[in-house]
C-alpha cells in the first residue's frame, strides 16, 4: 500500500499533463484545418474571373 501512496500523485499529475497536451494538440489541429479552409476559399475567390460569362460588359 505504501507504493500506491508514493506513485499515485505522480500518476495523477501525468494524467493531467496528458489531457492538457491532448487538448492543446486537438485545438492546434482544428486551427490548422480552419486556416486551410480559409486559405482555400481565399484562393478560390482570387481565381474567380472578375468578368465571368454570366456578367455583361459595361459599354
């Protein structure tokens, strides 16, 4: 029983650290995905022609 009392605090701190790091990495992954989507939308808007086939030219 002495071993449990000695090791339990370290195990609890390790689990807290693991959950914290997991949440940080998940947040970073979500941020990278959102940034990639925003970048793709911006590139799609930039590639869209200003005078497309459905717009009439001004005379």
